C-alpha cells in the first residue's frame, strides 16, 4: 500500500531556492518536505514515524509544470543583526545590511504530491504522519504557505509529471535532495552545532517519462585520475588561494620526506620525459557568485599510468601512516583529514574537478596557469596556452579565451608575492577558458607548475548531473589505489 503526501499551495506560489540560491527549486525536493515535518515540533510518536519514513527510500514527486515566464527573482538587501558606526540600514540606524536574493515560481497547478509507492505504512505510522503534516505551515520560505494531507490512494492527474528516482548509473534529468537512514539524527546534530540542513543534504538523480534519450558522446580521459583529498580541520581559518604554492610545495616535501629513500621518479618529478608525475593541488571554492576562493583542502593527484611502486609509496606515506597535519614552518599548523567519501563541501568532492561520466567540453581556470615558455608581453598568448594544453596530455582545444583577470568567481588572481618556489622560472601567469572539440574527463591541470596546483581548471556543467554512482565509483577507485 503506497503512502502519499499531497501538498496544496495556499497562495499558488512556491518560494524556495535551489542549492546555489540562484533559481527556484522545481520540482520540490523530498528532503525539503522532511525538514518541514521535523521543524513542526514532532512528538515522540511522530519522531518514530519520521524514522520509519526516512528508511523507505526516496519517493516519487508528482508535480505540474513551472514555465520559465512564471519564475521570478528579486535582488535586494536585508537588515542583519550586526552593527556598525557607518550603519547601512535606512530604517534601523547602526544596523548593517547584506545582499539578499529571493526566487519564487507560480506552477501551472497549485498542488503536487510525494508518493512512496511500496511503503505499506502501519496504521499508527500513517496516523502520526497525518497529524504531523497538518502542523506544517509552509514549505520553503515562510511566504510559501501550504496544507499537507496524508493518505494511501495516489491518483496521477493529467497535469502532473511523475519524477522518478533513477537507478545508480542511469541518466537523470535533475537531482533532488532526499531523506536517508539517519537523516533525522543528522538534522538534530546540525541544529545543535549551529549548522544548516544543507550541511547534511544528500541528492540523487530523478528522471521523467518524457526525458529524451540522448546518445552519450565519446569522452576523452585526461592523464590524471585518482585524487586523494585532505580537508582542513573545521577549527582552521581557511587560507586564501594566494597561499597555494606555499602549501602545495610543503605537501610535496612532506610526502617525499615520509617516503624517505628511493623516492620514485613520478613522485619526485624526475621521471623520464613524457611520463606524468604525481600532482599536489589546492582545492579552492570557486564557481558561484558568493565564492571567495578560500582553500578548503589539498589533494594528491595520481596519473592514470602511475607505476605500482609510486602508487605504493604514496599509499604508505599518506595512509599507512596517516597524514594528519601540515606544518609550513611558520604560521598556523593545518590539521588534515583524508576524505574517503563524498563531502558536503563541493570543493572537496573529486567529481567537482573531474566531470565524471560524460565529461565536459568547457573548462575554466580556477587557479591561473603559468605559460610553458617565455613570450613577449605585447604578444597574443593564445597559441602558447593551446600548446600547453596539448603538452599537458589533453586534446588540442578548439577555442581558447585568455584573460589577465579570473573568468570564474572566486578564482585566484595570481599567487602571493614571495610564495613561488625558489629556483623556478617566472613566466606569464594568466587565466583561460578552454573549449575542447569533445568532452574531456579531468582533473585538468595545464601549464608550468601544474604539479603544484597552478593551472587547475573547473568544468562547466555537464549534460548529466552528479549522481551517487559517481560517489561509488570514487570510493572504489580510492580503495583500489590505497589497497
């Protein structure tokens, strides 16, 4: 017997933003419904019903269409609780203001439903969820008032489109947050620690019956594969991206010191010509309008064609005797934690830098690249950058856009003065947007000093959203490399 939660928008408007708060969320995410139920002060019996619900798997979402012309966005300022002598608020002297974006939409039909098709709820669970659902005043922002009804007789209306969870590895048309076993406890911990529901959110892929079948394009795999990611501890003030080279150079020295004698050439950088080395990169927050470029962690990037002795040396140096901190010799000591699974911090997810599966044709520099050779300052470096891409092991780009300023929000302008390793040549440092004739799977590292994190590129969104299948592949890949 299925379980259905039918939602009626009392004012016909849905006010809720997607993950980046740039667009209205549609269809509504099941995790948002679950959070609304939790926020409605459930009794102990209702909490037990929520635990039952989070173990039922992701539901289908039956919802109408939300036309583009019925999606709205407003940008303004909101009064904060901070005070300043300069003020900021015209109505509350001394209080500051902060930018605020609000998005909303008016769907074709003011009702939608969440359907657990094979749940078979016990009578007491159905009763408890029904009583809790009537307590929910709104879904999304407080201006999006709703009435929710729980029943067991689903009827798919002609104006509704069913959004169905996809199996691992299948193509999805959108991704939605969903409840999962332990979600209620995770929300409680986030609340106690002053965090947000977004910190414990998990998404999966959804598709619709009318989703067009798209032939997967052939993709080109770049020379780099596994990323061993180390996150900075939560108590650390995240370093600015300008400190990149001091951290990656010290990480490289630390790894080689831990290996000791007989350092493999692919780790030291002294491999025979034509062999790709192990890379040491920083992971900045870039790509959205609130990005500030702070480094959330570091990563050791292994080439696909890494020698077994080099892979084993890295495993012993980083995992067998866990790397727990990085000491530059000055300033703070950075605690490090090896990430063995997907992270809620986007910058720490290897998939964020590799565009797994379908790859991406367009890549934009998150850290500036240094040219492989000297060129005149008044000359066009486009051809030099294109050649650097080929030298780094990627296909010849079909188009290159060059800029002295960052081309994506949060990207580092250039390394801080005094952070370049001693004895390295100093060439022109630039940003670039690269377009390939076919999709490329990264990570993409280009230019001189790419093995220390310069020339790290971010992919532009691919046709297929990131799915749990990518996380599973990532875990299997790390397990294979680390033994």
